[in-house]
């Protein structure tokens, strides 16, 4: 030809049929294999072959990739060089993809001469830097494989060319995907250099592989140094969009301007982000409820922003049929085309309230009758109340006897301020006229409680106090009668008419019914109204002490060793239920029985305790020692008591005491005294 090359095309139709010899349309290359006979260089723009591709939908937006970037497929489906090509690989792969088809065809270049070192330098782009006898003369074009291919396998995906290929040279393929995990994905024909894929690939797992190709002799000696082989996995639309959440929630304030952003929906597609397989478009497919308009909201198809479409006047929380709307959102890949895969999620939008309505009374004038009880919750449903200051916010009981009528001027306001264009009107005020109805109120004690002071043990029948109760129903003439309601010790009685309280038993300050020297009783006062009403009052009697309890000695048992050098038996103390000065200081001494002072001695330690001592040793036995204890009251009280003294045998830190009855210490003293004489 004029350009110095001759093109011969041999076409093999898919399925082994002639042109047009099939029924229906199968998307993809209608011819899978092509041949180009090489005779001289390929010149820029020279059509080599015309591929046959039909996506069965008009071939709109079809894109082609060629394994050798020196070639392209133009708009007329011609395979043409991008530039002058002096040397080409023996196999070219053409990948065609659209929204409706994804297929690959193979172009075999025949009649290629063995490339010279100069040609290899041009092919590899090394210029003059490639030595004449370089060991690296492999031509390794990049290869592509579409993911999710179906059997049969293996499939040839490309070819490696050796400039020095002789009959004893062997091609070797190494790296991840060949002899390293994942092992066996790719293989190379040791004689021809054809590279094949052995099974289906998943781009979302691994999107490209970098291997090394070299040649060796049959003994394994390296002939051509390793060259990099890059295999790119072409994406298929095999992943649906997935929303980060299945249910989204958002809020929008009522009355918001049209175009207010409510929320953003975001979905993810695992396919190749550089293709339409991962380009998402969003759409609202359902709104529930669909009132007052089925299109209250709009979603930005590309960004996923949900904005309001409804006018601010219609976006009124108080007039809408509901304050919560649900939107079903669909995300579709392939830029939203019909063949795109979809994912769905739900958006729940709540219309929130703003203070755009002033509160109003349903009636400007309210008349009511209230009994004279507590009524501070009467207007609690109206909000914050500003009551006329002449009346005040009455939180105390209404008193019929004081005022029978009340007039309230009430203004109601929201706790939060109203929006700027809304104000309070006449309906936000009202007049309330209250008529107080009389009820029979119980008598009231004064003072309450009544506190008096009395000495304990005063004579029975003594006057303790005089109760005083008055009837608050001053417009009525009613009598009052008194009664005992609670008298825990049963010490008191009351005159029903006069209210005089007398003792009916002796008052005892040491009684368990007395706490902190105070005795408490409760009385009632009942009027003769219809029905009768009762009030209660408390009487507290502060009891002063009287020396009416004799003291006693503690402890009542003491132990001492028979052979003890220390004859101190024990320290004993006095105890008295009365208060000072009717208690300590105590005087503790030996009983009046004769002869005790021959064996025992008692000495004072302090105002409450004394020391008991033995004057000589005693045999193992139990002895009853009589003591006399006297308090400091006026007049003083004394008490004859005994302390049991156990004389024990002590061995190895153990005391062995007698369990027999005690001897009288007074008899022992007499016997001791007689022996001395």
C-alpha cells in the first residue's frame, strides 16, 4: 500500500456462524476473534479492522480499551494506531463496555518479524540507553481481565514476546497469583509465552496483580532478566449500593424556608469508583403520609441531601396530619440508569415545634365557687400566671370569715418567648371571680405545742396544764369539748369543758415513755357544728428529777487468785437512774456486819468508783461481800448490796474457780477475828 503495509483480515464469527446467522441479540462483540497480517509499520490513523460490537440498546456511551495503549477504537468501531507503530505485540485485546454490555475480543497480529535490538529500544522506550547485547529483551505488554468470567478456563489474556527466543528457551512466570498466594491464578505457556487466567477473579478482593516474566534454558539458567507484567482486573457491576444505616432520623423546624436541608443520606458501592458501576444517584420513591403533598421533600440525586420543598406556611406543625414523615430512599448505581443495581433505606423526619402561637383562654370571664381549702393548683394548666398584686398568688387556705369574694385578673404567657412576628392578644387575659363557700373548721389550739415543766412524782390529781382552743368559725356560736387522744403512759386526764389537765398516775422521769426528760401527749378539741369538726393539740411536760432511785454497785462479781501477791480484788462503781445532784458522788463502804474489816478493805478511787482489797489470803471458795452505797441526793438514798468474790486457783494463765455456793463474808470475818484472839 501507499503507507508501506498490507492488511489482511480474517474474521471468525462467535459460535461459528456466518454474519447475521443468529436469532435475537446477544450484547457484546458479535465477532470475538480478529486477525491482522503485518507487512511494514502501522501508521497513525490507519484503520486496521472494524470490530463488530452491539449492546442491543443502540450502542450509546460505549467505551473501548485496547491492551496496547498505542491503539484505540474510534467512533466508527475501527481499530486505528494512535501514532506510528513500528512494532506490535502478537496479540491485542479489545475491551468494550456500556450500561448494557461488557465483553472482550482478541486481535491476532500475524507476520511479525523478529524484533531487532533497535526495535526493542523503541518499543520499550529506552532510546540509546539499551546496550547492544542487553539481557533484557522481553516485550511484556500490560494485560486486562474482566472479573466474574465464567468457564471454560483457562483463558488466554495476552502474550509475552522474547527477542531472543530460541527453541531451548523456557518462559517462567513468578509472583503473587502465579507461584505465590493466590497460587495458580495465572499461568504462562513455557514455549509460546501465552498468559492465561485459570479461574474467575474478584476485583473487589484484588484489583491488580504485578508478576515477573523471565526466560531460562532447559537447565534453569537465566537468559532474559525478569520483566514486570501488570494484570489489571476490569470491574463489573456486581455490588449493590449499601447505606451506612438502614434507618436515618432527622428534624426540621416548622415554618422553615423552602430548600432547608434536613439530613444527608449516604450509600457505598464496592465497585470501581472510576467507573459508572460505583456512581450513585439517589431518589425518593415513597413518602408516608402523602399529605398535604406527596412531594414535601426532595433529595439531591448526587449528594443525597434531603431538603424541604413544601412552602413555610404549609409546614405548620399544628395543621399537618402528623409530625413524623417516613421517606423510602433508593440509591442506584450506573449513574441511575435502568440497568443499575439498587439499595434502599428509610428516612424518618420529625417536624419540630416553634413558639408561633400565643396561649389563649377559652372564656374571658370565669365564675367559680371554692371551699376554703388549698387551691394553689387551680390555674396550673394555664401556664405562668401573673396574678393581680392586690390579690397575690394565694398559696394559703382561703378564709371565708376573712373574705367571701375574690376577683383575679390573669395573664397567661409561654415559658419560652414567642417568635418575633407573633404577639399576645386580648385572648391571653381573663378575669376569674371566686366565691368562697363556708365549711365547719375544727378548733385551733394555742399555743401548739403547749410546753410545761413539772417535778416527777407530784401527787396524783395535781394540775399539769390548762388547754386553750378557739373555733375559727367566728360567725357561728359553737361549744368545744376536750378529750385525751394519745397518752402513752396513761398518766393524764382532762376536763371535757374546762380543758384542765390533771395527773391520774405518778409522773416518772425514768419511765421508757419519757425521752430527753420530755413526756408528750395529744388532746382533741371538738365543736358541736354539723358535722362536728375536730382539732388536735400537743402537750409536752418537761420532767425535773427527784431523788427516788437508790444507787447500786457494778460489777456484781469479782475474781482473784488464791496465791496472788496483789490482793486488789476489783474496782467497783456506783450507778444511779437519777440525775445529778441526786446521783454521784457515791460513798461505797463495807456493810455494817461485824468483823468484815479484818479481811476486807474498801478505799475510794474517785467520785464514782472504789477499790476492794483483801487483807490476807483466802482459800479457794466463793464469798459474798456486803457493801453499802449512798448517793448525794437530798435526802440521800442508800442501798445494801453484795459483790460475789471468787477466790480461784490460777495455773498457766487459767483460773479454776469453785462452783459451790458462796460463803458469807461476815461469818468469815467473825471466824478470823476469833482465831486472832
